[in-house]
C-alpha cells in the first residue's frame, strides 16, 4: 500500500470512529459491562503496579487506560492514545468523572506513527485495537521501542468469527443482504488477528520475549433482538458502515430486520433478552 493509500485509509478510519463516538458514549455501559473483565485481566498480565508508567494504544472511550489508572496511585501515569479525537473527548470526560484526570494524559495519533518517548513505559496495553492496524509490524515496533527493558505489552483481540457471534452474526447478515464480497485476506478488521500462532510470531519478530496466550469469555446482554440491532448499527465500526453506505432507506430497514431475525436464536425463550457469548484472545510479551 502506498503512503497516499495509507493516509487515505487512516483518514477514513478517523472519520468513521468520530462519526460513531456519540453512539459509543450512549452505549458505553453495555460495552463496559461485557468487557471490564478483559481490561482487568490485561492490567494483571502487564504487571501494572502503583507508580507504573503505562501506555494504552487505541483507547477508544478510555479502556483499559481507566482501569490501569485506578491501580496507579498519584505517582503513576497513563498515556492513552487513539486515532479519533471524538472518542478521546468522551474518554477525557470519563477520566474527570472518576477523578483520574491528573493520572491520565490523552494524545491523538495512530499506533504506527505516533511519536512515543523511547524506553519510557513499564507496560503497554491495547484492547481490540491491534486488529485494525494497517501496518501491524510498524505498530508493534513502535510500542516495543517505547517500553523499558522488562516492560510488558498485553493486548486483547477477537478470536475466529465462529467464536464471536455478536460481531459475526450482523456482519454475515449484512454481507448476504448486500451481496458484498467478504474482505480479502490480510485486510484489517475484527478477525484479522484470530490466528494465535501468527499473533505469537508477530510478537516474537518484533522482539518480545515469551509471548503467552490465554482465551477469555466476553458476554454481551441486550433487552431484545431489536435492541441488539440498534446497538450494532449505531456503534458499528468502519467495515460495517462501508457495507451499509449507499443502501436506500427501504433496503436498510429490511437489512435491520434481517439482523434482528438472526439475533433471535440468541434470545431467551421466556424473557426475550439476548445474550452473546464471545471469545477474546489475550496475549502478553516482555521486552
């Protein structure tokens, strides 16, 4: 990919995430209820302690930066970065509401090119951001350089599509309904890091020692199939947004109905509430 293509890709990503930031603000409790266990585990895996200096890549609405900041006390520091200024704006509000504004600093930029101080951080974290990097190797190298010797980098990515129905079900439905081809192999997206051997090798090639992997269940709950569909469409990432762009209003309504229909098989027969059980892959390596 040329430098121009790369610039266009990142600009499109920034605009996409900016456009859904208000929906992430609206749905943040639903998101965090499902994912707070992953944030806590990443903080444990990265061996974050009071006084640690921590880097959070692709923090979105502030996680796992906020979870890490709660562990640090006044002497620690978190630098939380993201490509989307709108996402960072909400993350800042959350930090202030938790009284953590003196512990966390927010900085706009993407993992591959953001200017990070070398050999500075005791730990780095990334929750569901690595899969979206266009140049994964450049991102990993940048993070590696920023760590002190012995520092840990802990990240979470999604497992294979069959293990992540809350993303796969709507995505697959929209692919079918719009007759869209699946993205070509190697395209950044939610499942691009689901091969754990390849993920481990990337860590090793970037210089990380003893990469270790574990898997974790991540459950999301919704009041009904329609509630889930609203959530999906409102907070959708760039790949789903692209597929839905250009559909007529009539066609869009039909697609939303199809997503709700597909979600029905995850609904409780009595309450009608929907639960998706998903699998995350957690990896940690040491500089």
